[in-house]
C-alpha cells in the first residue's frame, strides 16, 4: 500500500509498505480520508525523530472495515466509521469513568497512544486500529467531511463541555483562532448553548468563515482586541474563552478577556505562556474565580455525539481535499495559514 511517512526530521515521503494484518481485538480499515492537523505539522517539524522507524502520520481517519481480527465483537466488514484517537487501555478507573483521554496507563503525560504519534496513522491506504477505537458513522456522511470530526470536532466539543457551567443563556463565549478546530467550535457553541459567540482571528477570510458558522460578532486580532471584547461585555469579559491557537499573544488575550468566575480553556499547542500569577486580581491579569484548563482531545462519548450532530447536519466541517501524494503541498498551505477549515488527504 501507499503510506505518507515521516522518515527523518522534516522529511515526508510517500512510500510503498506492506498492508498491516490485524491481530486479536484489531481491525484493518481501508482509509477513505485522513485530515491534517497542526499536531501533524508539529511532529513533522521536530528536530529529532519520532521513532526509530518510518512513521505513517495521521490521526483524523475515516474509512471502511476491510478485515476483522479475532475478538472484535459485533463489528462487520464493510462498516463505515471514524477512528477515536485516544487508544487508551479501556480498563483503568479513568477509562471506566469515561475519561479515556486521560487514561492512567499513559502516566503523568495523560496522552494515550494516538495513531500517527507512535502507532502508524491513517495517511495511507490502510490502517490497523483497535476495534474499540472504531466509531460507526452510518452510510450518509462523506469520508472527507467525517475524518476531521475525529479531532477538529472532538477536541472543541470536550473543551466546551468542560465549560458548560459558564455557558448559560445570555453569556458570551470567545473563540480565538478560526481554523480547523475553531470553525467547528463556533458551530458547536451555537448548537449546544444559547450564548453570544465572538470570533477572533488575524485573517479576514477566516472571520468570514466564522460568520458562516454562526458567530454573532467577529473581531480582527490586533492590539485593540482585548479592549473591544471588554467594551462588548460591559467591561466584564467573556464567560468562556477558548484559545485554539495557544501562542503568547492569544494566551495573553485570553487572560485579559475572561470574566470573573469565567473559564479559560487552552486548546492550541503553540506553547504560549499566559503569565498567570498569584497576585491580587485586577487590571489585565486573571480575574478572581476564573479557571484555566488545558483541554486535551476528548472522550469517546464526545466523539459519538459530534458524529450524531454531523449526521443531523448541525455541524459540518469546511474542508480542502488533496490527493495523498500531495501531502507536502497541503502541509505547506496549512503552515502558511492558507487552509480554510481543514485539509484532508484522499488515498
């Protein structure tokens, strides 16, 4: 089969490799589409190898079951679905509580094995997956639109659910960064809550996308953005702030705009430092009562629910399609900020 593999730091190659064979508790999925995430770009840019062998990238995967391993329950050949990205143990107390994304087997890092970030991922014609990671999508969802649900919808769903106490009717939610995750987050906020949604981005085209997705107000990110948010909220700030970028500038904006007793949810992985200290609250610092949470991935229940919303037409991923062989072009466009929504590879 063809597989897009990381063969050395910064080196992406389309290689011919053996089709994997599923073992007990595993499935072989014929890939219909694989999304490209900023996490993939981050891995590609690491100055050290991710593994001692070439690694097939891709954790947003949709496809059809091709081969069944032993002991896979009621799964069947030909079934269409997407892949839950947290390959957790399924047996520890966190998994049994439904918190598979912080599985105890992953230790303090709390990042269970993920396709494309250890095990081979889905930027290939076939991928081997644990049977318990398969989530059916039925017959109507297009693979290219379904694949990004595995992260671009799962992750904002989990972040939003972790802030529902603040997202009461009449509250304001601030979404920073209207890319792959952010444009879905706007749709989820409008579908799940009765809040006013303010979208922030540096790109006018992405702000136009935010409006299409249901944002009530859009703001171009600049030196006056925090002041504009405070003016729109009578000086108090947004009850929930979701940062889908995570650099220093957006982290600072989140701290300056979250309301007292509000929720600041760090989602983007750009290494931003929000500058929170334990001094008295006031001015541009974190206000009293505000919580900060680093939100990783989501639960299997979160994924099942976003699939249902997508099947109902409530949530739709904006995508740009690329052939598997054109992955490098897709990565370059992603890194330059030129992708509207999500880049998706079609094997």
